[in-house]
C-alpha cells in the first residue's frame, strides 16, 4: 500500500495537535472550575449576606497587606548603629524626627484601595484574559470570551464597591437629610425694619427648593481641625491624579523638554490666536474628551498606562507629604494655621469637591446632567463660532465682574450659600461629588438587592403553590407582620441604658436594652435628621471599652431625630439624639446600612469637632490625625 501524501499527513498531525491542545485547555478549565467550587473566597460565590459586598462593609476596604522582610545588609546594619547613636545623643530630637518621618510616610502612602497594586493587577489580568480569548477563533475560546467578560465585570464591580466603601468609611462622617425649604413668613424678617433683602433671598430659595435644597450647606463655622485638613489633603492628592498628569504634560510643553512637541502646540496656538478661536478650542476640547470617554472602549494598553502613571504619581505625593510635614515641624506655623486654617480648610474642601465633580462629569456618572453641561458648552462653542470675538471677550469680563462685585462678596459674607453662587457649580449643576455618588450607589445596590430578593421569593412561592395569584401577593405585602421585616442588629452600649442592641430595619432605627435595664427605642426613617460619626474621649479608653463592650477598640455613632417631621420648626430643642458606642466595624456597617435602607436624600457635611486643648502641639495633632 503506498504511503499517504505529505499534505494529508501534515493535516492529520495538525488536527491531532489541535485535539490535544483542546483537551489540555478543557482540563485546565475543569481544574479551575473545581477550585472555584471549593474555594470560599472566590468572586463567583453566592452572596446571601448583604455585608459580603464591600460597599456595605467599609472595614473590608482597609485591608492590611503583609510584606516579606528581606535580610538586612551590611549597609543597613551600619545605618542602624548610627541611628541608635543619634537617639542616645538627642532623644527629643530623634523622637520628633521619628514622628515627622512616620507622619510624612503615612501622608504619602494614603492611597485609594482601588489603586492598590493587587487591585490593579487583577484588573490588568482580566483585560489580558479577555484580549487573549478574543485573539483566538475556536468555539472553545468563544466560551472563554464569555468567561473573561464575566470576570472583567466582577472585577469592575468589586472596584466600584471598594470605591463606595472607601469614600463612605474614610471621608463621610456626617450626613443630613435634605428637606425642602419652608415658606418664608413675614414676622421672621421684621426687626427694627423689614429685612426685604433676606426675605427676597429666602423667597427665591423657597420657589427653587426642588433643585437647590441640597446646595444649601448647613454651615456653623466649624473650628479648624488638623484631622479634617489632613483628610481633605488626602482627597485632594488622590482626586487630582489625572490633573497631575495634565500639569506634568503642560510643564513639558512650556519648558521645551520635547522641542518638536512644543513647536507643534505653538503652531496650533498661533492658528487659533490668528483666527480668534482660542476659547472655542477649549470648549471643543472639553466636548471631545468627554464624548470620547463615553464611546472609546478601554484597552489593556490604556489600563496598563494608567497604572504606570499612578506609580509615577505616588512619588510626587510622597514628596508633597514630606514638604507639608517639614513646614509643620516649625513652631511659627501654628499661629498662622490658627488664623488661616478655617479658610484654607473650607477652600480646599470646595476645591476637592469641584475636582470630584469634574471627574464624575467626565465619567458620565450622571448621564443626563452631563448632557446638560455639554449642552451648555455647546452653546458656548456656537457663540464663539458665530458671534463677534469682541462680544465674547466683553461677555467673559462681564461674568468676571459679576462674580467679583456680587456673587463672591455674598458667598464670603454668607458661606452657607457659597455653592449656590459658584459659577463653577453652575456649569456642572447637580453633578455629584464622590461622597454624594457613593451614597447614591449604596442606595442603588440596596434597591437592586431588594428586587433580586423579591424575584427569589416570587419563584419560591410559585414553586411551592404551583401557581401565583397577583391578588394574593398584594394581600401578603399589605398584611406582612413586623417581625418578618428584614433587619440587622449590632452590639452597642448606651450611656443611660447600658448594653443593648442597635437595630437597623427597613422602616427605621431602634435600640433595645438588654433584659429589663432599658426601654425599647424606635425611630422611623422619616424622623432621621443626621447621622454622625463622633469622636468622644470616652471611646479612647481601652479598659472602659473592654468593661462595657468586651472589645479594645470602640467608637461612637450619633443619630439625630426630629420631633416634628414636617420640618417647620428649626429649633435645636426639637431634635432628639441617640449616641451609642459600637465596635468600629459595626459602626461603619450600621452607618452604611442606614444610608442605604432609609431611601432619603443625604448631604455630606463637615464634622463639627470640639475644641480640644490637648491638641495644641502640631506633632501630636498630626500623629492623632493619621
């Protein structure tokens, strides 16, 4: 029998090779699936507990990573001996230097949990798996594409949950229900004369309360506190990451670091300047970048480049923290901060909020509001294209003059209305900050979970009864007993009623005293006014916490309830406070759970801290802050 042709032999070998590769691939997939079934921490595991989502458990966003210690070298030993000699010779100076260095290191290393290296690697691996699966064309790889897409969605959902948990756990300590502004009464503005200017302002707020209530800041001039300033600086350092990259690129242009690039931008500017379209080009650039971020898909290269830029910015942030700490180590800075601290803290907070608004505008977090802002920029672009440039310049100077002579003086005199009078907020109206977005995402997660539970209960009743009657479902919902209501309780201590349980249910917040020591308190969500994470001295005693709560660490949470739910009475006596001592993790859980289940519109406020006299030394204040 003659031997088969060479082409047939090669084709057969190629076919056998494909079969072997597919078998190996299937074996690896089965092995992976088997591990996933027995691994409790797998991301595909079902989440029956609401606190499995990091968004409802901010304590999981503050993971501590252990690093292996390397063997000390000869140079490290010599350096350690020199440090020991310096400590013996100058103990106070060494202690101050140690506090300064550790604080600066904490400032520089304060990074977002999403920006951790393992989170970035997980996202890069998910994108890489999707790219590798898409590069092949077999039927098995089609299933790999589906698995890679699911994995990518899970990683992105995990990053979003960590973002929500980190913002609420780190930077949101006080929230207040946004209530409509009451109708102004004439007797409230009658003193020696009728204050018509205040009446007109209150009247304007009343008629625009539907979309301006959440921009009225309940500003009571909080004292300057270094902890709040440090957190604002941390927010500024993290939020300004994209702007830092832009500033670095801009500096490279005007320093002629890359002459060809600088000449190109010089040519662009010369053409735009000659045609009087510099401002129009700026609006066009905003529209182009925002629309491109919506329709241009994120590639592996872009994600990898973003991670590389984040690593580069880490060094700059550390240098910034060391610079702040070096100036804070001087004695003359303390009286300067006492005078300028409140203003600096307020302006830095507003600047950070504005940067967060710009980030959320560019990311289309609120698509309708983003489109409204883009419509404004489009109108500005049309005006610059078809109107006289002299008119445009005159219009710009008119806006600057109005801001200088009218809006800015009012915002300075009445800081609670500064956001209403901010021209920057007018351009990005109703686009949320990170805190507002985190609260909305938390409530959306609660609504989605409720919908999933209702579908599950519907299928369960249908499978048990064999049929489903809509009328019966309506009667069940209306006549459901209170004990069937979903709730969570946390071990808590009340100063008056002792040890008990803080209960967060679907309808409100309550406290149940242990045994017969205290009554059962319950407040519906309609009466909730504020929720505060307070810092009291009683929570700093380890022995006190062990005695009353059985844990070393404990922190306070305070719920403020209004006695008149209509909101017509602004008297402070009409508010009831419930202050409890909880474990730190339980405080964060109860805080987020109350925000999610309340269904109310919240406003993130600055915490009002007491004037602590024991924080007069800057080093102690910085150490306490971080």
